[in-house]
C-alpha cells in the first residue's frame, strides 16, 4: 500500500482509507472524478479583520474532514 504501512506497525482504518484514496486519486486541478464526488468537498474559511470591515474568504478542497466529537 505504501512505505508507511509495514508489518508489525499499528495502523487504523482511517489511515488505510486516506492512503487508498490518495493512491487512486489522479492529481488534477478540476476535481471532477468519482472519488471527489463521493468523498470530496470544499472547506470555506472566513476571516474578518478587527481593524477594518474587510472579510477574507478562502475555499480549500478536501477528501476527508476531521471533526471533533464530544
């Protein structure tokens, strides 16, 4: 699967899925393939300046998203 998967080293299902998707995913700018449709998304980040009324909005693509669950 990859150089970081070795016999006797503990790995979890999330690391395996990320490695599998990374190896199956073609590196393109368009993000229009099946893997992007199933697992992909856009993460919107917005920052508002405290000194002026300017907002900065940025969109980043992702294939998985870490969520904190309480």
